[in-house]
C-alpha cells in the first residue's frame, strides 16, 4: 500500500468517525421516548430549530407552540395513532401520522421556508371599485402583469406604470396577480359599498413553473365562484375575518355566517388535498376563505364535492397567506 493510499483511507476513516457526531447534534437530537408523551422538534430544511411554531394534535384537539429550541411536548397520551401538524406563515406545513406505543413517541417535523417578498398593502380610495399597482421587490413598476378577480369577468394587463383598475361591485374577492419570471400572488380584498380600494402588489422574482396542483385548485375555485349561489356560498377576505375579532377560523366562521360551527368542522387548505380542523387555523394565516353554508335542504355538503368516507365533511376552503 502506498503512502497516498494510506492517507486516503485515513481521511475516509476520519470522515466516517465524525459523521455520527454531526448527525447527533445536541441542538436537534430527538429525546428518548417517555410513556404517555409525544415530544419532538420542529426544524427548517437546514435542520435549524424554529421557535414559536404552532403544532397541532388533531385527535386531542390540542395546540402547543415550540420553545426557543424548537421543541414541543404533549402529555397524557394514550397508546394509539395520532395526527401531528406544524404550520406557520412563510413555511410549507408538515403533517405526520404517528403510531404511539405505550412507551411514548418522538418526532421531527421539517418545514420548508417560502421565499417571502413584500406583503401587499390595501388602502382606501375615493373612487369606487378596485385599483392598484404591481411592482417588483426593488419597487420597479411591472407592466404586462396579468391581474384577475377570480370568479368574475374582470381581467387586465398592467400598463407601463404597473397600474390597473376594475369597476368591481362591493364584495369580497380573491385577486390573482401573475407575470412571467415572477411568483404568483393571491390577495384577498373586500370592496365596501361606500368607497373603493387600492392595492399595491410586489412580485418576487422566481421560477415560472408553478405547482400544477395549485393551478388546478385555483381553476376549480373559479368555477365554484362563477356558479355560486349567494344562499349557499359565502366568501371572506382576510380583512373580513380580522374584523370579527376572532383568533381562529372556527370563531370567525361562526360570526361571519351567523351560524353555529361544530368543533369537528374542517377546511381544505389551498384547495386540497391537505385538510385541517377550523379550530387549528389562525385568522392571521388566512388570505381568503370560501364557505358552503346550509341551504334549504339542511346541512351543507363537502365544498369540493369529494367523497369523504369516515372523515368529517369539509364545508370550507381557505387560501393561506404565503
């Protein structure tokens, strides 16, 4: 064996010896299971713990938030199968079905951070309808951006100054803004009866190939909106929900529809397939919500008209803030 070979094998042995140490970083290592406890940690895609993330245990209808070290804990857990979910504005949520034996269980939930641009700003306008301007994050006006009020005939391209205007009637709308080379933006906006609204939208440069599931869900949403009847479908922007003073969507839905909402009620997230209980969705997470309320024949069905089997019927769909 040559000197070079010995050095090469020594280097490989050294790397093999140190790899387990890196994998067992105390800051992100899972604890030992404890009977009657589900414990874990929430990390980002770089395996860095994330603080103040809401973690939901659906079967127990409980919510906790991660500590400064990204860790969380649920106590008094019996043996069985549970659904855990972590979600926060600015991240792609994570959900895991977990079999919990008598000795307890531990879990690591990994969230992927989204590219965050500047949030849209909505202000009042003396002229009725909806006006706006579209720019990039360097505040340069973007002409030729496609702007559409979902479920209506209002659609336009921004002019060279990035501006658009719709003579929209009073109501709650989901505004869709797109331009080649930039990430799509969805903005919930309510146009009141006595004044207009103006919105400033900043698009973030990014890949133009969007998730086909999201595109299909937006198409389905628009079709529901077009054929919706006022007595069965209702639509709410983030401002509508915030005005209720509620902290979660279950409370907000009850106040906006003036009807009681069962604790088992659920909502599709961004048109599905992900589903979450209404109580687990914070009002601050929502950009826009549609609700299928009871009609003349009684209880509402599934808002996406999907077979639900043993799962509770979901009469709501929410588009989460990105």
